[in-house]
C-alpha cells in the first residue's frame, strides 16, 4: 500500500516578486531537508497584507500574551492555532521568517501594507522582552489614537451620505415617472456611490488619516513626537530615532526639516537651536529651553506631543463639522433639481 505524503506549508506575501518567492521557498525546503522531513511535500500558501487596523489587532494580541509571561515565539505560534484564518496565516508567516533568521520587526513589516510598513521600524531589534512589550504598548497607543480619529471622521459622514443617496434616488424615480429618464442620471449616481464607498473604505482601513497627514501639520507633528518617544523608549538614541523617522517620512518638506534637525544635533547644536520653534507650542517651548541645561529632552517632547494632539483634535472637530455641510450642499443641489423638475410644469402658462 502506498504511503500517504504529508504536507508542510511555505507562506509568502501576495505581491512578492516571483524570484524572491522562489529564493525563500528553496531556503525553506533546505530547512525541511535538514530536519529530515523528507516525507513532507512543501505547499505554497499566499498571505495577504494587512492595514493599520489589522496591525493594531495583531500587536494587541502579541502584547496581551507577552504580558502574561509568554515569549514572542510562543505567542506567535499560539496565535497561529487559536485565531481566525487571516491572523493564523499572518502569524505562521512571521514564525516562518523568524526561523529563517529574519528579524522580528522586518518579518512583521513584510505583512503590512505600504501605509503602515514604516511603523514596524520602531519595533526594537535587540532588546529584552520587557523592552519589546513596552515598545508594543507605545505603538498600540499610537495606532489606537489614529483609529479613534478615523472612527470619529466616519460617523460624521453617515448622515450626509445617506441624504445624498436618497436625494439622487428620488430624482431618478421622478424622472422615470415623468418619462424623462436619462442615462446620465444613472451614471452620476454610480460615480457618487463609488466615491462614497471609496471614502468609507479609506476611512475604515485607516488610510485616510495617513492621507490627511500630508495636509495638516498638527497631525504630522503629533505623529512625529509619538514615534520619536516610542523609538527612544525602545532604546534608540535621539539622533538615531530622528534619522529613522526621516527615512520613513513621505512628506518632502517634513523629510528635509528632519534631516536638518538630525545634522544640527549631530554637530552639537543645543536642542532649542536645533528643533524648529513652531513645533513646540505654549509651555513646551520653555521645557525645550530647559532641556539645554539638564540634557533631558523627553519631558519637552512629551509636552510638545500633547500640545500638537490638542491642536489636531481641534482640526479634526472642524473637519467633522465641515464635511457634513459640504455633503448636505451636494444633496441640496439634487433636491433643488428635483423640485424644479416637479414644479416647472405648474409654472408654465396655460
């Protein structure tokens, strides 16, 4: 009787280049051979990338398990067997990469989409389990604040989007009843519906916050200070942390300012002369000046982060008030057109 061949699995990212997948597959095959697993057939399994919301969920599970005393490898293996299919595949991929000698931060970054990939650079590379857990906690707080902002933004869109949908549908129904239906109305409805779905998707997935970061300095600076503190708390120096953020920044002006800041500190400039003055608001400016004397910058950075957070909160509240008004104006345009179509025959002379 022929012996049944068991399967072993090789996990790869969906958008990886084919030559990279082949190289990793061969490396995994050699590992299987070294462990004398000749009876196992190596089967490929595709892993899809995750957004900031899924990354937050993954890091939250890692943090909770590690706080209970489990090691990182034990946590990842445990999650691969007890969680949903998507999370299990992600954890199995991370475990596979760690076994191949890939650093943890790089293994996690490989499963993240382009918008969130840079965050994994702030996971500590060589540190204790306590340091890794502390860094996870800071990153989770960072991602949680972004999700709260996205949820708040999404709630402000529900009502105006609904009104817009109802207005266009009523206008289409009225044109059909008056035998004046035009295909352009249906195309307009499809375009607006697709635009609304796209906006909702980008908000839910967390990508909208990254998009807003390009236009609002308060959000950009708040994120900078949070990432800087997270990197320093994980053991990196101020200079290394700034350089790391500069490398990951996609904003041209912000990248330029960060490199100027990095070289000023490296050349021995005082903190108050290195950081741009408009980054530190209110009492955080005084804390920055005092940091020249005591050599500790953490307090000034924390205060600056809180000030920028308050500034961003005011901006977000303004957005939450302006977006519904704009949506209602669009809905009002369709309602006005509908009323004109209904009452225009009554206004004609007999």
